[in-house]
């Protein structure tokens, strides 16, 4: 870690790092350097990083896009199935042409 390359900060600089980060003074750098605790990053450990399963933002975006497209496809399929069912149901409830034609033959 940084302890091999620098000395711990003085008491006056101990609060330089935020969120539990460890402060070190590196001789070639004028400002203190921080080693951040888990889930934090930034020059002073000021940025909280949410837990993510994916390694990159491209992978996260791809997963979100696939889920969204899958959801839209399911909605479209449900709408198509509903309208097909509705058309078939209305076709069954209408009387057949043979029922309209009744021929009365007078003998």
C-alpha cells in the first residue's frame, strides 16, 4: 500500500481524507494523498461508489438495454395476442350468413 511510499500524515492533516480514508504524505507531492476505504474513491475519498456487478459501464448499459427491449417485446406480443383474441371472439358472436337467408317456398 501507500505506507511503503510515504509517511502517515501529521495530526493537523489527519482529517484531510474523508469517509475513513487513510492519509499519507509523499515527498514528491505537495498535498497529502489518500488511500480510500471500500466503496469510496476520489482524491480525498469524497465520492461514494454504488456496488455494481458489472465491470464496465458499457456492460451495465447493454444489460439495461436488453432488459428494456425484452420488456417492450413482451408488451407488443401481449397486445397482438389480445387483438387476435378479440377479432376471433367477435367473429364467433356474429351470425353466419346462412342464418340470414331463410327461403320460404310457396307451394
